[in-house]
C-alpha cells in the first residue's frame, strides 16, 4: 500500500502523483518510442490505428463519460475531419494548417449539433445524434464536387518539415505525438474548472445550476471539444486509410467508438486507451485465432461482430466500469496483498433515490 | 436583505404558494416551518429561480431577481442546499467543493485547456479556500472519499460545505437536519452559529426539528397550504394558535 504524504496543494494538481507513476509511465514512453525498432511494420500500422482510435475516444469520453451526453453520431465527426483534411490538402494547404482547419471545422459543427441537443438527454439524444450521422452520410454521397460521392476521394500525400508522412515510421510518430498532445489537453481540461463544470452537469443539472454553472454553454463546450478531438482523429484516419468513401463512416463506426469508451471504462482517460487497444487489436486477435481453431469454427460467418457483441454484453453484466474498473481491482488486490477484502467492490442495492448512481 | 413581495406560484390547479411576503434582515437566521406540502421548498425554489413566480417579486440587496437566469443567482451571492442532497455523486468530496468555487473563476476555456500558470495559481487559491471550509465543518477525513460511498449525514454536511465554497451572502438550507442523528444535529446548531457569527452569512432554513429551530433561529415564518400564518420569534410562533392548529389539528 502506498501512502503519499502531501505537503503542498500542487501535489493534487500535478500530472504524476508519485515516483511510482513516473517510473511506469516512463517505461511506457520507452516502449512506444522504441516500438519502430523491434516491431513489424504491419503491427506498427495497427498501433498507429490504436492511437487514432484513442484520440477519437478521448473526444467521445469527454462527452459521454464526463458530461453524460450519449452520442451515436461520432462517425460523422470522424468523417467531417477526414474529408475536410483531405479537401484542404488537395487545395494546397500545408499539412499543419489542414489538420488544424479540419479539427476546428469539426468543432464548429459540434457546436451546431449541440443547439438542438441541449434539450435532450439519454436515448433521445442518442437518436438525434444518429440522425445527424445519417444526414452527414447523405451529404457525403451527394455532394460530389467536394467528396467524390460513392467513387470516393483520394487523400493527397502530405509532408511535414520535409518528412514524408506516408512512411509508416514517420506516421507512427505523428500519431503518437498527436495522442500525447490530446491526452495532455484533456488532462488539463479535467483538472481545471471547465472540466469540473462538465462533471457537475453530468451528475446533477439542478445543483450545477445553483453552483452558477451555465448548463447550455457547458454542454455546447463539451460538444465542441469532443467533435474537435474526433475531427483531429479523422484527419489522421484519412491518411491511414488513404482513400475516403462514405462507407468508411457508417453507423457501425459510431457504435464501435461508443463500444470503445464503454468497454474501456466510462469516466476515465485510462479507459480510452484500454478501449482503443481493445477495438484496434481485437480484429487482429480474432484473425490470429482463426489459424489455430478448427476450420469449422473459424469459418463461421460474422464471427467478428459476434465476438465484439459478446464481449460488450459480458462487460455490461459483470464489469460496468469496464477494463479500467477491472484494472483498479487487480491493482488494489496486489497493493493490499494478503489483506484484500473480497467485499470491497461488492455492489450494493440502493433504496434512497439519492443513493442511486445514474 | 432579501424581500419577497406577494409571491405566488401554482402547478396546474394547485396553488403551492399563495401571496406570501416576508423580509429577511442581514445577519439573521430565518427559519421556515410548516407541515408537509406547506410550500417551504417551493419558496426556496422560487428564490433560487428554479421555478418562475406567477406574480409578485423577489428582491435581493435592492436588486430585483425575479427574472434573473438560474445560473446567475449564485454569482449574486445566494447559495443553497437540497432536501435530498444533490451532490456530484461519482466525484470526491474535494472535487465537489472545488465545483462550489466555480463562480470565482477568472480563467476561460482556452486557458484551462493549456493549463497556463494563471490557472495553476487559481487552482491553488481554490484549494486553500476549500481547505478552510473543510476545517470549519470538520470534513478532513472525508476529503478524498467518493460521495457515493459516504453515509447520509456526512453528505448533508458536504452539501453545506459546497454551498459555503461559493462564499455566499445568503445561504438557503433545505432541511439541513433531516437524516442526521441527535449528535450531528447538535453539531449543526453550533456550525450554524459559526456560519452566522464568523462568516457573517445570512441563513434561511427550512426545518422540521423544532428544537433546532428554536435554538438557532432569530425569526421564524410559519406556513400552511402555501399561505403565510405568522412571522415572529421562535417562542411567539410556537405558541400561535393558528400554528398549533396547522401542526396538531383542531
């Protein structure tokens, strides 16, 4: 068990709480920075994809996990980011300007989506955002002069300071850099009053209001930031897939993104990373399994979405806090090793309204 | 300090508050009593602008607040607690109290995203302010506990603490002693005195515990069925025949 002796308020604010964290995150940094040296090019690409998913996941987590607004339309923000980025690059913008433009435009669209969404919560909001995603999909197929319609759109090759971004190693480091920046920005948000306002809106709107928090502008802000991150991820995603067409951004993509934050663990940034690894690497894991299990099982059609669904259901039943929740329990078990109490995380029935968690 | 002039509100056919007028003087503890459904909490919701009044007006510090938006009430210096606690359940006590500091922020979203030095300075200030409130209400041992795991009595006190973090001029307490044991209620009456004397905050409270009311409050207002019966000292109100009838029946 670790006890942190606090002597200054700064210790609550800083990103690393103690030397143990510094050590483990340092080790993680060494791992991801050295990955190109020992990892196969194919898996390096998959890892880049995990990073891209994680950036989109940060956006969705800020909205769903921290502000309590469900969105089934995040594939649309991903698409807007991707198409805008490709279009701007095609019009001759340099890479940094194009990616910032893509993220800003997506954030702006987020604000517009937030206007009708302000009055809705829960399932109604999910349906409204779903409708938004359908609209965007239609626009992508019919606005042929910009998006190329069903034929799709080639993402132009890009350069950054003379480095060719189509090289897997360079692209890997670009994704890593963007993910690191996104995580830092999200952490900054969450440890300051803007982020706390979001949490307040999630847990109790009426008391957030009487604390002087403007509900509508907080929700708008959450939508804008969430869409901005997802748009950034979309821009990187465009480079990753190389060729944009509307069927890359369907309802299934939105559901996959939502699955990522739920399986990872709602309400934690660790959860985003866990969820992104899960979503990004599971198809590869299933492909590997196919080679091992008997052909009769391996050839079952639709086994991949089936396994996705099964895992989601199992998580909802046994671990609503997701992979991060499970990780916390395992960590506590080792921290308190011989003294771990089995009932620590036992779920209790709550009878008073105030004891129930939404 | 706070004046309600002929305020009334009805929900459908039910007149929840009927033309009630009262004045709250600076620095006093003003209690509202009455049987269930008398309209006590509704009056709180009218003052804190969660409901709109049908007619009448509310003035605070000589400013008409009848049409001020809900979120602006806190900035004027009015803080409140809720009957069944409305805390941010999945966060720690510390974070709940920091949310209470929200109206004192001087940074904006962009500064927050970059965590500029000014944000850090502000965070340190907030933490200092929060610790003072924690010390006042003896919440040290719960600082890092998640609200969802705390007993009811502690949650009530955390809610008072969160309201104090707003540094209000007027504090509205909705049944602060409900769900507290006798010992905690005793503590509460001392804290009420501290809040009034040391922090100079005016308090309006809705309360059922007549012991606490008569010990802590300067003046009492009795309501029944949304109508005012009388306003006076605790002793006067307790012996008022109409009040006795409202509480005990004929």
